[in-house]
C-alpha cells in the first residue's frame, strides 16, 4: 500500500514476490470463496497483473487484515516506546530509540 516514491519499490512488489507477511497471513486466514482462491492461486505469481494486485489489495481491506495489522503495529510501537523509558540510558539515546521505533513503523510522533 506504500507510495513507491517513499518505499523505493513498486506497489504490489511483495504481493508479486509472495512475501509471507503478517498482512498476507491474516488475509489468507480470513478470506473465503473467490477471495480465498485468489490468495491461494495467484499470490506470489510472477506474472501477476496490476488488476490482480489491486484485487489482492482489496482482499487485504475486505478481510480486515490491513486494519488488524495496523492495530498490531501501533500496539508494538507503544510497547517499544514504553520499554525505552525504562532503559538505563540517557535522554538523548532514549529519544533516538523512540524516534527510530516510530520511523521503522512509518509512524510520526
């Protein structure tokens, strides 16, 4: 779902490569009917068309997978930020680790 100008890779690249992401796992588990067949038959196909990429992205949305993964990311970032507060490091290092956690997750403070 990322902007290729920001991510540095084409949209749908992970889908075409068949990367076993949490997003895929949740969607695959929740998909039924035609969506389930699309995920099992076409996810990871190197000849996947742009239309099929968009259809798989729709499955990610329709199954609630994208929303679930976003909630998971937010929870993990919050957990990491809370843990940083208890590390025996100075404020500058703590701030840098917190900023890094937000950056990696694609979040802003």
